[in-house]
C-alpha cells in the first residue's frame, strides 16, 4: 500500500475508462491499461483511476461523467468499431448532450482505405462522431478516434490505440514528472511495516509504497519511493535504506 500524496507541484491527472463486455467476461485480456499508464507517467500525467464498464449505454455515460468532472483527462478504449455493440460514440455524445452523425472528415479518412462499395453501413458507423469533437488520426486502419472536452476516445485494439496515443501525447498539458526509486529490502513486508510508517510520516511530501513478492531466497519486499522533488526523493530513500540495514541487523541477517 502507498502512503502519503506528493505536495504542491503542478499535477495533471487522468483516468482510463475501458469499455467492453469482452474485457469483463475475461474473453479478451486488456493490454492497454499498463501501456497508457506508463506513457502518461513518462510525460508527467498522473493516472489516478481505471474503470471497466460493460457495453451498456447508461453505464458508460455515468462512468464518463463521473471521471471527466474529476480528472484533467479521461482516456477511453474500446467500442468504436463497426458492429451494433460498438456504442461508445453514442454514449459520449449523450454524456456531453450533443448530437451524433456521420462526420465528413471521418468519412474522408475511411475513404483512404475503403472503396465506395466497401463503405457499407457497418463501416460507416465508424464515421459517426459527436458534434463538436476533433478527430484523432489512425495511421493503421484509418477509422478515427475523437476528442471532445477533456475526453479522448480511442480504439480497443492495442496497436491502433498506441498509434492514436502517439498523436494525442504531444497535445496534452503535462505537469512535473514523478520521479521514483526502488530498494529491495530482503525482508518480509510485516518486518518493516512499522518502521516504514514512521518514515512516511517524516516525509509527508513523498509517496512510499511497499510491494511484497517471492524471490529465489523466499519472501521479499520492494520499497518504492516517489516524489516530484529530487532532493526529497533522495532524503526519503536514504531513510529507507538506513531502516532496511537496521532491521536486517536486528533480525540477524547478513549485510
């Protein structure tokens, strides 16, 4: 569990809304959350929440409205394909209270890949865009995503989502990048919980988390220290390492 929140540095926040029955059923294993999280961290955007909802319009609208009013950005994945259950665009339009129709710009993008005969009713669904939205180019399959307000709507297919994120990234407002460092304790989490809590209290502007795992020598713990201030990060990590050495000596471990 992590302790404390960073201090007063400029913070830009985000949430991910994953849409699709196939994710909730386990039929499809999500590969987008981790990628987006790492991408955002690297550019100075804090991912604060992830939700997964089914292909039910009212559920999508409710989740989207909750997230977009709470965070700087919301990124959605899934539900913008050509089939009847791809209803994300309609739900986004409903959430923003705008109409939705075939967008000539989106039709032009699809026409780069499909002939007029191939642009059937199903494929034309991918050109339905909420009024007032800007398009997100899709270099892979041409069917665009879109951006309205602080919401960015992307495909669920990982390669396409990644291509869209590359388009979006340079346009985002970013904050001070979160820095991190990790110390392997060589101890069980329960051995250091009390001491770690004291360090967290002494460094209130630093986020400190302990993450147990099983190593080749048995139970172990990684301690991750995160801060936007490099000096505070160094000070907290020094305290963590000193605590680890002290606890290992107390418990009779070799250095």
